[in-house]
C-alpha cells in the first residue's frame, strides 16, 4: 500500500516514529482539527445513509441531543422503563414505558414515548436465560429489542427448519417473549492473514487498531492472546497484548513502546478528515455510527441493537452492539465512532462492503472498565 499524507502515516490512534518524514512527525495536536461534522464526514453519511447534506447535519445535531437526554429520560421512566432508541424520522429519543403515568414523566424531559407490555428488566432476564442455552450454528445472534418489546433471535434463513434451530427457539420462547428474524449469513470474525503494508499484526493475523488509551490501544480479543508481540505496518514492534478475552467477550489491549505513542484520532483513510476522539458517550439505538478499518477503510450506518449475543463458530460473545455498517477481513478491532464519541471495537459480522451486511462491535466503555484504562481524548 502506498501511503500519502497524514492518513498514510497514522495507524488509527498510533503513530510510528521510524521512517516518518519531518512533516509527518509534527505535533500530534495538529493532526486533525476539523469538527466531527466536517465536509468529509457529511459526505460519508450522505453516501452510506442516503441523506442530503442538510439532513446529515440535522441528524448529527438531533443524535447529540438524544444521546445527552438518555440518562434523564431513563430516570423519569423508573421501574416501567422498557428501553430506548433514536427515531430518525422524528429526530427524537423514543422511550418505551409500561404505564401512562411514567409516559407523562418521560415526555416532560423532551423524549417521546411508546407504551409496551414488558419492562427492560423483564426482557434482560429472558435474554440472560437464553444466554445459558447452547446455540447451534444456524442461530446467528439474539438481543433485547425495545421496538418489538421482545428478544429478537436472528436465524440463518437456510437453517430455519433445522431441528437443532427449532429446538433452540422452543427453549427460547420458554424464557420470554421472542421474535424470530432471518439473516442471510452466519457471523464471522474479521481477522485476516498477513498482508503487507497494513496497520498491525500478531503472528500471521492482521487486524485494526481501535482507540488510543493512555499507555496503549484497544482492539479485538480474537486478534491475539495475552503476551503476544504486536507489530506495526512497518514491521517494527509496537508492544505486547496485555489482556485479551475471546470468546465470551471480544476485546484486548496492547501497550505502546519502542518509539510509538498514542493520539486521540480515528483514521479517515482519505475518505474524510481524520477524526478527533472527545469522549465515549454511548449513542442510542437508531443513531448513525461510522467505522474505520484497515481493509475497507471508512463506512457508516446505524445502530441496530445493543446487548446482543453473537454466536460465532468459536463460541458465543455477549453484550455486543449490532450495526448496519459493512466490514471485511482485516477490519477486526477497528474503530466505531458516532460524531466525536468512541463507541467500540469491530468484532465481526456477515457480508462485505460491496453487497452490504451487518457488523458487531464490543462497546468501548466495557473494555475501559474491564482493564482500568483511560480513553485518550482531545
């Protein structure tokens, strides 16, 4: 890969000092100065989400307001809380509640409401019981869906009539309310064999850096095990994997040394300006989200579900966020970002960036809390 300009020399939150020109090794604070709603980001949202420029600008503003409102709206709902999501049509946060009194309190915060039968606590308990079940490969994933007020189980369409799938669905329905949906393919992780000129390697596996933290960076757990050496795109040593979990979780963190350092930046790969990271506020279901990875580079989509259990061939991974963003082998570990807020690291999915698909990410705040890390922000 021929690298030109800043996007060529940045490795999603980490720079290498070896072999850089004087201009490229300038003060990191000057590497990305544009606001999240840069012309490039708006162009990417127009392309991937089918929006006009003014619609993209309005959506980013509405999503920022909805994200900030989530805490107060959930508190107002109290025990009747049934989940929440961003409604792109109205531009507002929608909160599911089980009674009219709570609905009035939630509407007073500025959110809109939808009456449902089951609380989020009830649905979470049902999903937890399902997590204890052994799922066949024909079952792709399952998550609590506030819109349908049920646990949605995604089943590979060609395996819908499989006896093991039917047996799993029967047990799932005993756990709680279930909605079955079909998907075209089974999920897989997005690691890849060694390819020259890409961001980082562990052994013969290529993955993508997620977000800089103080002392290193976070990425996907299936990219390597604790203690493994990590090398950069130029072959030089970055550090070692300090902690890794996969399956059950899909996250890892790598320490940075040997002349490498961290910056609060997500690489735009020339499609947009490299994006500053200013925090990790979690975007609601329905919000737009973009992904940066070393294979397919920059793509955008929407948050489809949270706390989803994904049934990979290696084993189930829990508490994942599902998106409509595409990804391809080698994108594993890469950055999911909404506006200027870090969301998570790419785990896996199905499809590709030619025909489309879905991708899951492991939420960033869970990773930070697990390892006691601090996100590097601008």
